[in-house]
C-alpha cells in the first residue's frame, strides 16, 4: 500500500496537467487560498484567547482593539489574493461592492474570486465549527481592464473551481475544479494540507435531515410536509447552524440540507454567489443534487445582484428526488 503523503500544493500542480489551457494561474490561485485558510485557521484556533491577546497577539486589556474574526478572515483572504497577481477582482459577503485588483508585476490576471470569509459566525464565540467558502470564475471583461459587475454575476455552471474550508475538530479543505471532489486535512505539525479524502462521492441516500426546525411554522406547506415525512421515517435531525459544517456532514453521511424561505427571509437567507453556488458545485461534483425549494437547479440561476439570497435544498440524489415529489404534490403554487 502506498502511504506517501500528498500535499495540497503537490496535488494542485499534478492536476494542472488535466487542463490543456492551464497556464498555472488557477494553480497559483488555489494555493493562495490554501495559504489564507492556514492563516484564518490559526486565528480561529486562538479565538477563545482573543479577549486577552487581541488577534495580533499583542495584549489587549480593554478589548477595544479586538477585531471580529469574520472581518479578520475577510482581510486575510483579500490580502493573499491581492498579492498573488492571479486574481483581478474579488466579491465578498462582507463587502457591499466588488473590489477590482491592480495588476501585480504587470501580469494581467483572468480570474475573479467570490467568497464567504467566515461562515457560521454566530458559532465563533462558542467554540463550534465555522468555515470559509470560495468560488472562482474566469472574467468576462477584457484582460488588463478593470473588472465589472458582470464578471461576478455568472451562473454557477460557469464556475472554474469552488471549495470550502471547515475549521472543525480537524481543519479540512475540500475543492473541485469540475473533475471530482477531493479533501485535504491540515496536519498542524507540518503546517500542510494533506490529501485525506480522495474522489469524494455523496451517499445516494441518507438518514439525516438538516434544517432549522425552529422556523417550522414559518415554512411553506410543502416543506412542512416534507419535514414531517423525514420525522415519520425516524430520520435524525442534525443542525449546526454553520452551512459549511452541515453540508460537510451531508457530503459524507448523506441526507439533505435545507434553508427554505421564512417570513423574515422571503427569498431564503443564504447568498447565491458566496454560499449556494460554490456548495452546490461541490455537491453536484460529488454526485448529489442542489436546487431551490421551488425546484430550480441552483447552478443555473441567473444572478442579478451581488448579495442575492436564494432558498436551497441539497444533498443525496435519491433524497432530493423524494423532496421534489413532496414539493410537487403539496405546493399551492403551480411550479410547472
Ligand atoms: P454567515 O455566518 O456567513 O452569515 O452564515 C450563516 C448562515 C449559514 O452558515 C447557516 O446555515 C445559517 O446562516 C444559519 O442560519 P439560522 O441561524 O437562521 O438557522
Ligand atoms: Mn455564510
Ligand atoms: Mn460569513
């Protein structure tokens, strides 16, 4: 048996050969994201000490200078992408507008990156896992010029790569360039992400469902009926409240993750660009399905706004087919 460790960098370089057109830019970009993930990981692990140390390690008795971890993660990701020269524009959940990046050493970059720097922010203070989500697109505007909003408003089907990092009991980076999904676990003793989950395939079905059941009364009838069905079938409810973690579990154990519309969030809560598209891309690449709660394929939605929200249901293919049946049967509005 070959037990040789394969690092993320090594793997990315090997895979570059899969793309005849690849010039190494995408490879560089994925590596930059890996570096940013290690920096964010370091701070996430020290989060409990932030009140005494401050995020920069200097003493902070008053706590005034303490930066919020989501803003910190945002800055680190932006810094890493800015300095690399492989990325010409960024859109982040934490920034109202997209950011156009200048050329580095007169290289004109052709990729834009969208990300949610810290997902599950309500869980930071209580030592529960959080994540980072990213997506990479080829720019549509001319190289060498400033990026435009249309570069970011691309359908998920146009993603060149997407992935997430989960800062959990271990820190794991999962990504896909459209040829399957692979996972890398950070070995803290050597500071490297090492290939640990090769060619991830989601189970066809599963016995968990993941939804904020506290909002049950606010969901549409068809979703309530489907949740009742999951409960009738004695399926286990699992809900962490960090999308990355809930979907990571779904990817390995199967089942379904849902965030339907509620009165508070009539279009759903989760963001199409930064959260739903990258996670849908990963799940589809692993053999799963991802759709809105009114049964539109997430990756085919036409984005109209950088911070657009959509409803989402994703997971095991057979479970999603089952949900589809319930939605069609009980929906009060004609879907087809
Ligand atoms: P973020 O921390 O990036 O704002 O995202 C939080 C999201 C997502 O991770 C999670 O699935 C969802 O919010 C939880 O929302 P509820 O608390 O409404 O269930
Ligand atoms: Mn999020
Ligand atoms: Mn966030």
